[in-house]
C-alpha cells in the first residue's frame, strides 16, 4: 500500500510539472503576400508577437523587438501577427514604416491566434511567445503590470538568453 501511495504521489507531481508545449504550426501571408511558416524558423529562436496597429503598448514593444536583431543576429528571429479583422494591409504598412520595423508582420484571421492563446475570448495585445529552436514555447507573456519589464525593459532579452541555452 505504501508503494502504491508513493507511486501515486510521484505521478501527480510529474503530471503537475509544466512541460513546454509545441508551438502550433502556421503559414500566414504578410502584406506583400509572402507566406511565413513556423517551419521557416526551425533552428532559431523565434519571438512571436500578437499585436495591433492601434495599440500604444505594441508601438513601444516594437522598439524592444527592433533591438533583437542587433543583439542576437541570425540566431533569433522576430515575427509579428496582426488580425485582418482589425488591421487592414494599408494600416500594417503604415505601422511598419512609421516604426521602422524590419521584421515581418503577418496577417491572421483569428485561427492562428486561437491555436496559441487557447481562449475563446481572444487575447489582449501585445502578447509574446518565445519559441526555442526545436519549436517549443519557452515563455508566454501578455502585457500587464507584472510583465512591464518584458515589454518595456530588458526582460525579453533574459527570456531569449534562456531559450538559446536550451
């Protein structure tokens, strides 16, 4: 009986441990109709941001994301996703040129976001995922009081460093 209880307790503890989840696949177009597929980023860390062109926090976060390439080079890629129901291609082009964004911004109709966020209510933006070189989500943050350092400080770089070491 004691062995059975020990096995049961260990099983519950292991089941409760949060293991990384595989990033859901996608293939989405940018405003030039070039498709971007999750498989294109295999072998590199990917910073995946869900954003909206009218979001002031997304605009501030764009400055942080612009620093990623300079700091990590080709070891880390950045990809932003916006919903075509709220952002039209012209708005996306204005946003990217206005913020001097060089990373791709792809257009989703909601299915891709739903597969990541796993919530019928949708997601607040910005929402960022750090996906390791093997395609597993290593970090997941939505903008809020407790995540200020990720979106407006140096916290994102610490998460990228962790994903690079995996």
